[in-house]
C-alpha cells in the first residue's frame, strides 16, 4: 500500500511522542490498521485522515482522553475526529 508524504510525516510525529521501548510495535500496529482502513475504503493510498483513524484505533480506550490534546499539538483538529475519539 502506498502512503502519501503527509501521512508518513504524521506517523513519524506520532511516533516521536511514543515511548522508545514500544515505538516499533506501535509503528507496525498503526501502519497495519491504516492500510486495512484504506483497503476497506477502496483507496490505493494512505492519507493523513486514515493515519489519524489508525492512531485512535491503536490507542487503548482508557488513554484516548489525551489524544485530543496531542492532536492539537500536531496541528490537527480533534473535533474532526470526535466520533472516533469517543468510540
């Protein structure tokens, strides 16, 4: 699956906020989820919104409350993903 440059950049930024001991595991998990989401939607390329959805899905529900703040730090609008953050 192809990834656009902005999606790769966002994944890198997310991973820089992830503790080093689990960074590789989280990277693999987010990539797998993002590619699955893109494939299900019939897309040939992973974009930024797909990476955000995968990031949310890879984050345990108990920790999702912090994602909105982290998204804002990365220049993302958490309101755009409010439904996913709550679920």
